[in-house]
């Protein structure tokens, strides 16, 4: 398939089955699809913990399980298969290059650099942080590199690290979203490893006028800058997505340590306990759940509920049965994890749809684009790269 054929087929599948992925069981005890697909809902709710964990950790196993209850699972799985981009050998770096780079980040940089085609033009690293990626490709491709970063402290770090590694690296401290930054792209190969939301989409929106030589983009955090709704990048995009739905595309985590996962599990149980209490008072409905200060999650669950109730104007009184609502939250978390398993089968398709939107947007701006992976998901689930040449 061409990129556009792939995009349209994926879009059709997502639109046809949007009831399965748009509603979150976090807010509704039983999303509407549970009535449409009662066998699927029942099968999910009956999963034991070991099977649940196994399916959550393996997309392939999840699609195999889903196919027993959902006929389009095989089609969905096929649309998620993308080739790895061609890799190349890179000249090894000196020991000074690795100084100050976390190991996992270092491996992601190396994977991105190996799968990014060699550039025949000067490089521009977009939203560069400390400029690690730009330094790596400047060394391997023997090209001049500029790094754009808004944080002055990170810019200083980038200059220090460049001097330490013996690499000439120009660092521009500026806002990537500001119009004044756009002339920097002219004639350059643009690099962006995990530039979030509008920080990568703005490159595509302006690509026809900015006169960049090429793009190597690994998108991330698609929801950032899309709180009022997603603005597509190509003419055929026809999915209605809000910021909350876009978060689904990046909910997969395979790198969190056990302590963090346990804390996240407890935090979710507490939130669900309060949601159950609120629904008992106001009726079941989808209502916003604003971010909670971290300090509220470090104390007592009853006090947590009282603080949230005060913030939201709920008259719960001091005699709240904390033990009951905590147990309800823990039970609800088990149900949510199982029903979300069905929803999570659509997060990779949605992410690929968003990455294809980037690629097709660049095609419409006059580039030849490719989409593929640059590393295994165990290194980072955000392993998609768009390569575009003028």
C-alpha cells in the first residue's frame, strides 16, 4: 500500500469501531460498547490477573485474544505492521560524547541516528534539549549542526557538552513555535526526536514555505497543543479527536520501573474511588478529572476525597466512609484495566494514523515521505520515524 492507502484503510477501521476506543471506562462503569459487544465485554472482565498482564505486555497476544471476539482484530493487527527503516553503520563516538546522557536516552539517540539517512545538508535539531542527537549526527555525517532550544539552561549545557566532545555546535535559544524561528530551517535537514504535539506539527504546517532540505521526525505526545481539538495535516484526515482521546495514543509504557508502576496503580485506585463517590452523589456521567497535586496523594485516602470534594463543591460531610470508597476504587481499577484492554488495542493504530498524517502532510508540501520504525518498542513505544526528502 501507499502511505495514503494505508492511512485511509486505517482511518476507515478507526471510524467504524470508534465506540470501542473513544469512551474511557475510567469515567463510565460500562461504556456503550459493552452492550453492542457483550461477549467481548464479558471475556475481558473474566480475565485473571496473569492473563491480563500477559496481554497488556504483548500487542501480538492482545490481537490474537481479541480476534476470538472481534472479527476486525486481524485487520487492525495488519495495519499496525510497519517495516523498520533501513539502518546504516555509524562511526563510533569517543568516551566524552556519552558524558551526562542517561543510558536509555543514549540508546534511543543511537537508534534514531542509525536509521536516519545520511544528510547532504547542514543539520538543525528541533527542540534540542542538550543537543545530544545533533552532536551525534554532526559527528557521523560530518555536517554543521545548529540546535534550537527554548530553555536557556539546556542551551548552556549543550554548548558545554559540544566543547567537551570537540564538536562545533551552534545553539539557538528561541521558541520553536515563534515565527522568528522558521528561517532557521531553510536549506537544512531537520531532526526531531520526540518533539511533542504542536512542536512537530508546526514543522509540517509550514513545510511548503520553510524551504527545509529534509526532515527526520519521531513524533511524541500528540495531545500537546490540541486541547481544543486536533487539526489534521493532510487533506484526507477525517477523525474527530480531542486532547483526551489523543492521550490514548501515548498511554503505552514499557520502561517504568516496578516502584513507579505500583504507585501509578495506587493513584488510579484512589481516583476511581473518588469518581465512584462523585457518581453516587451526582449520577454516572463523563466529568472532567482535573490534575491532583502530588501532595494530596501522599497522605490519607479519606483526606484525599475530602480535598477533592471541597475543590469540586461536593457536600460529602466529614463522615465519609473512606474504607468503602477505597475498596470500591480498587475493585473499579480491576474492571477498568480489563475493559481498557479492548481500548488499548486501538492506541497503536491511532498513533500510526497520527504519524501517517505527518508523513502525508509533508508529501502535500512537496516532499517524498516514508514511515517506519527506528527501534524496538522495549526501548521506547514512541518508535515511529517520518523521513521526508525534497
